[in-house]
């Protein structure tokens, strides 16, 4: 349970390797957001979700319609969050299939108005527009409250002057997310699976 001066932040990373550049970017975005919340006198309850750990559960969810085990806990965590950092590697000029699968299994309306910071990584800056032509439209459809600054990090952004420019973008994005989270009214966690009809009852309804 978090108090009135604490905000819940869930960080979703779709990196496929360990370590991954997507997780590295997610960690830096998280640190910037936590620091900006701290400047506002607000604490942060942070949980990082590595989607690669839930890949099989995501497939099962798409086949059955229900998240099981640890994936259910992740979904419930997202639903009760005050803000989200969501980072994906860019494949074929768009988000990864693992990333899309996770947001596909969320219940409609779960992200309505959710303060959200978008991030993406790739080998070249040529794919940076994927944030605006692929990722941002998906979150607009989900009605999430995406902050203005999204952060793309190419390979050259991790060193030298590139890292300095990246650090400035990260700081700006983190401050925007913190501002949105600070203004968000606290949301009581909702169990989206509390009213699920038992399978035996569903079968009984099908019998003549």
C-alpha cells in the first residue's frame, strides 16, 4: 500500500537479451522520473517488468483469454499504476512482437489516461521515426496519457556527445512523466478477474 506522497511506477522493457539496450534505456528513464518526483516531494514505488520472462505466458494468454501466474500479477500492477515507462527495441521499423503482445492482452480501458513515457532503441537513428508513426499511435488508440517527449536511443547515442544529448532528452521526458504522475488522482487497485465465471458453470450453461 502506498501513501499519498508516493506514486507507483511500472517499467515495461521488451528487450530480448540480458543485458539489453532497451533495459538500459528503461533504467535511465526510470531514474530520471524518480529524481523528478523527488524534487516534487513525492516518493516512487518502482517495479521493472522484463517481458522476455513472460513470453510463454503471453502466448497462453492470447490462446485462453486469461493471464496466469506471474503475468496476472504484472497486469494487475499495470492497472493500479500511476505511471508507466514502456521501452521496445525497433524491428523492421516498428515495435517488437513481444511488446505488442503484452499491450494486446490488457483489458480495454486499462490504460485510459495513464501517464506514459515511451522509449525505443535501435542500431541506427534512421528508425527513430518509429516512435511517432508506430508506437505513439498504438498508445493513442489505448487512450494512454503519453507525455510529449519520447526517447529513442541509437547505438551512437550511448557514448561521447551523443550520450550528452540523450541525457538531456531523458531528463526532459522524466520530468514530464513525473509532472503527469504528480497530478494524477490516486487509483484504487481493481481486480479485473474477480468476476470471472468458473469454467464448470460455463460448461453447465451449454448442456441441454
